């Protein structure tokens, strides 16, 4: 028989994997994931995912306002475990924020303002210039023993995979919608000017260039309004 902590970890991993891969958007899976993590990782009271881009830091999934405020303060102060996890591409653990010297402004603020005493941040994924970090918050110190760290890291890996899978499906759906819209606009131009498919596409391409409006944006406008702007120099 497996030791109790291993049995709990195995059951938690199975439950998490099944639920986090249920159909949803990437954002929906991240939100479901942090809610499950807060329930399945012993000692975790709050959880959230932070995105770091060249322009901003944003909390994209959070169990509650503690995470949202904690992430906002990291952005405001440019310090904190989530940022260190992203910058160092590593897991960052603090067993007691009250005595941890690494974040001299952020740590006292979350301890006194939010009642948080310990954190664990795990690098979640990197997508082009966007890096995501998962941070678990605990209201008590010294909760992240090796078993809990291992469980959180394993669940974070599953969450990263589920999010990447959903994002790929989101991208495919957006691409499909864009192609459908372009095809519809092309059909409208064909009917309006009695053109062939290639001629209609060339019309849209040249109209996009002359108006300096993106091709897909132009196609969407034509589909919504059923109005085809005239091409400069072409008689209608």
C-alpha cells in the first residue's frame, strides 16, 4: 500500500488532469486550474497565474482578491516571487515572508495587508514574448515541504499543457473565423462586380493597400455592412 501522502498526490494528480483538460478556452483552463490547485495542494489557500510581457505584468487567473492584489503589488514594486520565477526561469519558494529578505517592500505589504505568510512560484510556460508563472499563497508559514512542492510542480506542468492545448485550439478557431470572413467578403465582391474568385481576392487586396486597412478587418467590415468600398481608379 502506498504511503498516505503518495496516495493523496496520485489521486490529486488524476483528478486535476481530468478536470483541467475539459473543453474550455486557455483562460478558462487557467482559471479552473488555479481553483483546483488551491483545493488539491495541502497548505495552499490562494493561487493565481501571472503573465509577464515586455510591456506589463497581468494577473490572468486568480482564486480571489488576495492573488489579484499580491500580483498588482509585484507589478507596482517590480519585485516578488512570481517575477523572480519568470526572470530566473525557476521555482521560487518562500517558507516565511515575514523573515524572507528577498522582497523588502513586497513581502511586508502582503504579510500585513493580506495575511499571507508563504509562497511558492513555479514557471508555467513561455509563449513568444509572454511568460507565465503560477504562484501559490499560504496563510501559514513553513507549509511547502518537498512532497507538496513536487505535487505543485507536477500539477503546474499539467496546467501548462492544458493551457497550451487550448490556446492552439483558440488560434485555430480564430484563423478559421478569419478565413470564413474573408471568403464571405470575397463572395460579396464576386457577386457585386461579376468577378471570378481570383479577381475578387485581388480587388480586396488592392483595396486593403489603398485604404491602409488590414485585409481581414476590411473583409469583416464588408460582411457586416454589405457595402463594398470602391477601388480608386476602377469604374463601378
